[in-house]
């Protein structure tokens, strides 16, 4: 079972306060479902199931400055969260 550090001050950050509930849930979904390197598969069906609302690729447009799209060898779109490693592990 993977464990993640979560910033308890996230609720005080203005960028987070500006999000609607679906976007907040999507942010927590990405942070908790990514692998140890900060990479998450673009599985919007699973995201929709866990969040309880339909999620499509357009729903992550607001995250475009926080994500880097990458592609696996099988054509599956994935996203890399650059800030994940620094926050979870610090300087490597």
C-alpha cells in the first residue's frame, strides 16, 4: 500500500480555493493514484467511478501547468506530475 504526504495547508492556498468540488476531487485522485514516480494513466473511466462524476480529458485542462503529458509504448496516454517527487521525497 502506497502512502502519500498531503499538504494540510492546501485548503488555505488560493489556487485550490478557486477550484470547484469536482476539480478538488480530481486533484486528490491524481495525487493518490499516481505511481511512486508521479506518473498516472489517463484512465478517465476509473476517475469517474471513484469521484462519482463523469470525468473527461477536458476536465484536466485547468491542471495543464501542473502535468506533463507522456505516452507509454502501448499508446496509453499518461501524465507526469513534476512537483510530486520533490514534495514526496525531497532532493534525490
